[in-house]
C-alpha cells in the first residue's frame, strides 16, 4: 500500500469531482454522497480528462464522446468505451483524502 494525501475533504462537495495528482498519476477524485472515490482521470477511449465531463448520480460521462463509467467500480457502460477505468482505494485521515496508488 502507498497512501498519498491528494485533497482536503472540504475541497470537494458531494456530487462533484476534482482533478488531483498523486506522484506521476493524474486522478479524478469524486465525492458521491459523502464517500470518496478515485480513478484515472484520462478516459480509456480517447485522450480526454474525465474531470471536464459531467457526473450523473454515480456515473461519470466523458466530455469528448460521451462514454460513461460507473464511478464506484470503473466499469465502462457501453460504446464507445472498450476498456474499464482503473480505480484506486480511498480513505479519509483527519481532514485529508488519501488514495492508495499502489493498488
């Protein structure tokens, strides 16, 4: 395990996301109903940052071609997505959101 603090809990309101960096990884950090989730920020279909897309419930939609992923699992939800999104475990330590980048 390699836990890295990437944001403060107050930085991200429920139902929103922010782009964060953990080492050399560009991640999307989501707050869904008060629970934090993290995934790679780059869409698996084409080069686009998911944090420039939109959240609908617990689904992130890519801004480029409208591909969608389940935020909690990274599962791709149909065309044009051909590969699931890598997700990372998160935890809250004090007021910091941490991501396990070794997962």
